[in-house]
C-alpha cells in the first residue's frame, strides 16, 4: 500500500527550476516530493523526542535545530 502524501508536487518544480533545471519529469518531481516528505517526517519525529525530553508537548525551533545535528 502506498503512503498518502500531503505535499503538492508544484513547489518541487519551482525548487528544481531555482536549482537550474530547465525541465523536470513528473516522476522525478514525485520522487523528490516523497523524499522530502520522508525527511521532514523523520526530522519532526526526532524534534518531538527532544521536546518530550524537555518536558514539553510543543516542538520549538531549538528542538528542530538539535534534530538537524
């Protein structure tokens, strides 16, 4: 079963254009979107662990910064 994705593909086309690509295949955009969403989910989970460790329910920017290290 495929995982339901939340993010639209269009912003990733703009990211590719800003990175210098003239054109990007739809399948490549889907792969990029999926990878970014997987990364963001893993980062959010790690950030939530830091917030919980600090005794908070709310993820703060400092939690995200720590999770990025």
